[in-house]
C-alpha cells in the first residue's frame, strides 16, 4: 500500500510532464496570416498612352530584397518578351537575350513582399516608357544587335 501511494503521484507527475512537452508548441503565439495581396497584384494597371505595365513575381527567395529584385527581373523578362513578339512574332517571345530597358521603374507603392517559412514571395509592378519601347522595336527591326 505504501508503494501505491508513492507510485501514483510519481506517475501523475510524469504524465503531466510528458503532456506539457507534447503540447509546448501550442502555447507559442501563432503568426497571424499575411494580409491579402494588394489588388494590383491580381489586376495590373493596363497599358496607357505613356507606359506599358507588367507585374513581376518571385517565390521562395532567401530575403525580402532578393525577392523584390527577382520579381523586378521577372517583370523585365515580360517586357522583353512583349518587345520580341512585336518584332519577330510569337515564336521569338520564348527566351532570348535580355534587352537594355532604360527607364523601367517599379511604380511607387507597387512592391509587396510576404515572408513565408520557405522564403520570401514578392510582387512588383513595373512601368516602361512606350517611347523607349518604340525606339528598341525600330532598332531591332533595322537589325541592330544592341538597340
């Protein structure tokens, strides 16, 4: 009987300790979900008489700065692809060299980064002047290697 009185509290203490260890992570504050992305990430600004616009995206980058830069580079690839399609048709839009896109800028307030466990995701909306686009298109149609 003496051993039962000692064994029961010991077993209860051991059980409480195990339960506490097993549920330890539930007591840590949960990270709130990120807010939904801004509307421009899903519905980019349409081209106008001054600029064309593209939204670049990046996923899983190691830092917020790297994610923003990767998204910017994605937008530049999209602009290059649209120029190449205009110059040489749809087949030319698949790959190719990068073009010097002077004047391409991230629009104010149009950079959004979400940190995730797997890295940072980003969206940026980039504007590119149509006058510069026309200059590059004309230069490429004349056969110049470096527009």
